[in-house]
């Protein structure tokens, strides 16, 4: 999927957990083989090229496309799996794959884990007894610095922004790169949705992102504009929020 995944498991490394870790890694390779837009032989690339129909693909493709449709409806079309007129569900797949990897570990008894898919994280349990996970959010305008640190347990965190790849997110309504914001971080319970919503809110811009967040309980948002202005929802789970206000 053109990115790096990592696993941080704080439970005792039993045989079941070690086997589940191998299964989770195998799962991610399977997802890459089916959904990678970087691989011309993937099912998604072949669908985009007109070689395959959804019915010819593995069942996971139909599941992902249905989730994309749901995300599009929930964001009034600001999330799109055809952002530039070509099939590309990457804005949801990475979060979906990461969350599923975390579920594989949880089913094997790992209750305190962090699965990191290219900077988007599914957090389960705690980093230590009574200690929440801490996730640094890169400052999009000042390379090498942190904007803030998100803290929490049983939490999903996704950031869309310009810090790593520049203006790579497409505004689905214009087909052009979205430039209204520098960074959006969204938190919630499930990374599948949180990842997709971070992409959508980045394309929306600050005012629409604020309105969307206020209308969707269970999701919290931190927004930074290219001018360095910051807005965060009332319950955004991070430290030093007064400094950002």
C-alpha cells in the first residue's frame, strides 16, 4: 500500500499472540495484493482498468466498496473512492486493514496493542496498566515538530495532511488537490471510519469540518489551516490544547 506498518504489543508474548502477529502480517500482505493502486496486477488496479468486475474479485472488494459508499453518504460526497475519476479506495482501505489486523491480535488474547498503518493507528487497551497510549501528531507547517499529543485507550487516530506527501488529497467535487487545510486529525473508536473521515474533512475545509464534527457525536477533530490557525472540537483527546487555541 505504499507505506509502513508496525505493531506494538504490550501483552505477554504467548504462542497464540505470536501466531496472531504472523496472521496479521499475512493479512496486510493479502490486502496489498488485492487493493494496492501501486501494483498493476492487484484486483483494484485491474478493476480500474476495466479488466475485472466487482463480482470477479475476492469478497473483500465488495465489502470495501460498500464501506466507501457509506462513508461517501456520511460526508455528503466529500469522501470518494473515485476521487479523480478513477477507482481508488485507498482513503478507506488502510484504516480498514489496520483495524482488522488489530482485531486479529485481540482475538488471540492481545488486549493492549497499537497497530500503526502509515501514521494512522488503532489503539487497544493501554500502553501500561493505568497508562493511556500517547500518539504524537506531526506539525504540518514545521517539519520535525509535534503539533500535539493525543492520549487515550481503545481509540482510533487518523491524520490527513501535507506534512509527509504535500497536497495529495483530491477534492472529489473539483478533481483538483485539496488545499484549504494543512492538517486534520480525527479520533473515534474504529479506524475504518476515522481514516475515511479524516480524508473527507481535509477536502472539506475548516468551516465544513467543524460543522460535520458537531453533527457527528463520537468523533473529535483537530484542524490546522495553511495560515497556522487551529480549531479543535471540545472533547478532542490531546494534551496542551490551551496552547493550540
